[in-house]
């Protein structure tokens, strides 16, 4: 049997891991340098506050990849909405060039998939390989 890590809150035991991807508005390549570094900090801070565990994170110039463990009673939609909202607000305050290039930082949509069909290690390797595949 596969060795899974289960979590629990007061009344449920769960293992809910999601692969989440979203892009800046118009898929602009604005997530570079200090913006990308600050975005990573904000995602970690927000997830810590929500008790969401980040298993993997990669910031590309035009999209964000996350592998998250989320309490099913909180929900993936609420988590993504909060992460995108907080990061957009703070980044647009701290980096004024983001307000002139884009009407909003993030597109309204995002991709989410449960991790269950593929082994967790395979998805982690896929996310880690994104940065190296972009350089080629």
C-alpha cells in the first residue's frame, strides 16, 4: 500500500492535495526578479495563515504552479481566492509598474486538479522540471 500522509482536524481525517496553476492577466511575463521573490513570500505567508501546506511551488514569468494540501472543509476555491487576492493587492502596492501594465494582476481563471491518479513524486518532479524546460 502506498505510504500517504494523512492529516486531521477536529472531525475528519483527510489527504487532499491539489495541483493549482494560474496566470497573470493577458499572460504577461511580469513574475520575474523581485516580483517573483516577493510573490513566493506572500504565498508562503498566506498559506501559513490558512493552515495550507505547500508541497511544491514554482513561479514562472507568466504563471504560478502550486502543489497544496488543503483542508476539505476550507476548500480549494477559498484558498486560491485568498492567495490570489492578497498577493495581487500587496504586489500592486509595492511594484507600481504592475498597475500600469495590467488592469488587474491575475486572470479570473485558474486550473486545479486533485492529485490521486499520478504518484505524488511524479507531479513534484513535473513542477520542479518546469523551470529547466523553459530555459531550453
